[in-house]
């Protein structure tokens, strides 16, 4: 069965620290990959997505993610976090050619200390 | 392009009433729409898959009679939470796609609070 693993449940960083959130999936076929963010009290927002092409994807607010097919990974990165990045981050995978069941990781809560 | 509009973005209702949530694909025809629910501190869980013109396919554990899904056209699917209870309070989100294997596009979600 397909699954998505986000390695960290809660990450605490100071402002200006670099961020990397891990995401691994288990699926042997071709996938579409997503990172979503949910700021406190707000709705889910798409950060970035990978469908094909350049495996290094740049999203909004300075985030980027790199798809490494050999490692089944799609880690999210940001060189320097801000307090406003405090939120919950979800990695999601959609197996292409399937019924489209989007599989989400359990999320990583990021707390940035001012 | 590929915008999915979900309405309302938030709603508060009283226990026992019904609430309808709409999911519209604004610039494409969505043969399939999906409805998800987010439980506190958990990831989104798929509730049901809705194919235009046919009955929705519900995931195990989701009450069909409580969460009514209609996909009457290629651009609109609705989720009706019937006889809502406080435990139905949650974040509901839809996604849509043109065809199998096509990218999914998400609505912004609906925060439902049942008092």
C-alpha cells in the first residue's frame, strides 16, 4: 500500500535557521508530489508541487523541495526561516494513473522562535 | 489555470442542522472530485470519491447517509453534512482532476464548526 512518511512530528527552530523537512513515500510508479502548509487558524495552502521536469521545485515564500527518485524522497527546504513560517506542513503524494487517491503524511509542526 | 473554488470557507451551524459545501472547478471540467477531512493533529483523510454522473464511492468508515455527496455536473460537487453534530466539526477539503492520472487541484477548504 502507498504511504507517506514525514519523519518529524514537531520541529522547533530559531529565526534565520535553515529548515529541512523530510518526506518519503512508498510507491513504485510515477508520482505527483506536493507540500501543503496550514498556518494557525487558516486553510490549507499549496506550497509547491512536482509533476515532472526539474526535480528541484521552487514554491512560494522561499520554500523549495527536491525530488530524489532513487530515494523516494521529496524534502522541503528553506534557507532561513521566519517566525511567520510557524505552521503545520503536509507532504502528499498522488500516484499517476491511479484513481487519484491522494496520500498525505501525518504532518510536521514547525515552530519558529522569534 | 486549474482553479478549484470551495465555498464556504468557514461555517458555523447548530447541532442537528445540515450544511452544504460546494466544490467548483472554475476553468476545467472535473470528471472526478475527492472529498477529504482533516482531523485534529492528523493528515487529511479521504472521505469519498465522486465521479460526475454516478454515485460517490465512500471510504470505509464514512457514513454515506450522513455525508451526502453529489456530483451533478463536470464543474460542481457538493458535500452535505446532514444532522451535524459537534464531532463533525472539522476541516473539509475537496480536490478535482480532469482525468485519471491528471494532476489534482485542491480547493481552499471549509472549516466547519458545529455548536
